[in-house]
C-alpha cells in the first residue's frame, strides 16, 4: 500500500521499496489511496500516464539533496533501480495490478470539450488526465453536494475522524456550517477537508475562519 499526500519523488521511493522487497515471480496488488497530490500536477500525471502505458515508472530528475535525505534502506531501493550511466530511476510494474482510490476526478473527453481555450495550461493538463484515465478501468463515484455534505456531517458528528478526537461539539458544528455555506466554493468536499479545517482551528483559534477563506475557497 502507498497512501497519503506524497510527491512524485516520494511515490517513486515508496514504489522502489516495495519492488525491492517483493518476489517478482508472484503477482501483487498495489493499493494507492488518498494520493491526490500526485494528480494535481501535470508532470506527475504525465509520468504516471507513460508508466501505465509502458509498464515502467521513470523518474528522470537529478537525484541530489532529496537522495541524501533518504535512509539507508531507501537508498538501497533507489540504487537498485538506477539506470546505469544516468541519474534516472526506472521501476518495472510487471506482474502487478494497481488499485487507485482518489478524491480527485481525472478529466474525461467531455471535460476536454468544455474547455474553450485549447492553448491553456488547464487544457494541456486535461489531455494528460484523459490519457491517464484511458489507461485505467476508471469508475467515478459522485453524489450531489448536499448529500455529500450530509454524509460528511454524520461522520464528523457521530463517528469523529481520528485527528478530530479532541474537537468540541461547537468546533465540529462550526466546521460543518462553513462547508455547508460554501458548498459551491470549496475546493474539495470530503472527510479530509473537515480534518484540514480543524487543524487550522487548532493552529489559530482566533482567526482560523480568515485562513479558511484564503486557503480553501475558490
């Protein structure tokens, strides 16, 4: 499993560790969860698109300070997958099934058609996202925003996410009210978002609502 907010480099290191420890003769299932950050950047999407097409993840950036920060096991895993004579890292994805769950929805052909400026960065990224989507058996699950908010509200109030165990009833209700009042403006709508809002509350109990507006509204 690879999970959490990670960069393309972090993802490469995690994958290299898994590949170093696996038996290449045995089929494995790689479960990638909540790595939405990878899908937010064009370079990452393009790298993943090519990786799934060729069955080979290539990381071609120079390994300098980021390599020095790795522990010994991670360095060993990266060194095992270095390309001789180059700085690149290549990790084979053979004999593997990848299951990817994300809150970020990849653009499809309809999204491409809806973008009028075909020279824009947004359009270029959408092309890569659509190409990545075609290399996956993509299944989108969505519900109306008010229903989504209701589900989140039930989870926050009655289940309480682990990172919000110390939150008061007032804090939970304040978070949910902010989300509800801005359903059409928030950049994301999920449990993780509620946890982010609570983290801001803890960091700045006085003016957290200003930070919310600057950081989380479109």
